[in-house]
């Protein structure tokens, strides 16, 4: 594993842990992560799954969307440039929200 891949995984886990602090009752997993680059920045694109309990997920999705748009994340060596709830799915009776995020190296 190269250094960039190792750093990307550390960043992904830091965001997942920060989200767990915000929504402790949810089961959060990383669906995929990949390096991201522009002319001036580099970082990581993430897609996460947030599994919620039955019956509350519609209101939770709205609340979480609002919270994420206003929340100041304090992650080591990272800036959360963009984060949003981008979808909701139901599979095998499980209600999941999909969160996409862009983390920039600082």
C-alpha cells in the first residue's frame, strides 16, 4: 500500500468517526473512496452509507442534510469542502442514506 492510499484511508475513517459522533445510532460504512485532484488541491472523494432505524429515516434525512450543510468538521489535516445527503435507498428492509463528501488535504 502506497503512502497516498494509506492517507486516503485515514482521512476516510476520520470523517466516518466524525459522522458517528453526530449520529451515534446510525451504522456508517464507507462504500467507496478515491483520490481527487484539481490544479490547486488534492484530496479524497468519499461515498458513505448511513443505515438508520425504521420509521424515522425520512425526517432524519432532512435533519441530517441541514446539519451537514452547517456543520464545521474538525478533522486533522483535512478540510471538508463538500458533504451532502445525495440519496436514500431501501434494500432488504434496511433504510440507508447515501452521503457524498469531498475532503481536501490541508
